[in-house]
């Protein structure tokens, strides 16, 4: 069985089959501005399937292929992107702990993002051995100053989660009693503010 191509391989191979150079291909996409078409295509090649939507919609005509073939190649590409992201996360994993609050998200997401309030939930475990994680996190999670900051932004603290390895995390109550075990690291959400 032939390996299915991702969208970038499909574009490259199909352009070669049709004898299209880059400029001819970009013109077949129907953009009046070839530079803009190139930027959109570059976005697609970098994995940005949002800003390259227009290119994706025009590919069946530009490459003279059925829509299903394009959609299948996009799905292969998405799976590859997910696998690459998974590999990157595994390679850069560092043990951490997160304090769990109720509610789990801040009262004001905007103010939290501006002030980086999530830092009060995160407990870094650098330089510690795995056997030291739990006692250290219990101490840090019950630090009065941290609890006050957390309460101001999130509300009541109900427990914490320790990500021991990429494939193992455990959730505890505030006293360190095990509540649950997870077969994957549990990550804290992030908020990003972009000013234009």
C-alpha cells in the first residue's frame, strides 16, 4: 500500500507532474497579487491551516485534483503536525506541579493574562529528585502568600497536580492524599494577549 502524501508533498509532486513552476502555480491559485499568494502558501507549508484557508479552497482547481484528494492530504498533514508537536513536547518536558482551584479559570482572564497570574499556580520542580516532589509541592501549595494571590485571581484551592513524566501525572488534595492518576501530563491553560 502506498503511503499517503501530506498536502505539501502533494502540491510539490502535482506541480512537477503538470510541469508548473512556482510562479505558474501561484497564478493558478487565482490571486491577483502573487506575493500574497506566496505568503499564504508559505503559511500552509509552516502548518498554519487558518490563514491558508483560501489557498486550500483553490487547490482542487489549481492542481486539477478532486476535493477529496486535497482533503485527505490535509488530514495527513494535520496528523503529522500533531505527531511533531507531541515529539517536541516529549523532548522538552520538565516535571512541574500545578495548583488546582475552584473555579479552574481566573475571574478575569484579561487581568490574569496581563499580570501573568498563572505563575501562582505553577510550582517548578527543577533540581529536585522525584521522591522530593510531593513534600516540596505540599509545602509550596500551602504557602500563605501564594494562597492569597490564588484566591484573589481564582478562588479556593482544592488540590494540586504533579506531572512526574510526560506519561504520568497525579492529582492530590491539599494535604497530599492521592485523588487520581493520569496516563499523560496535564497542562495548565495559557492566555495570550496581542496588542495591535
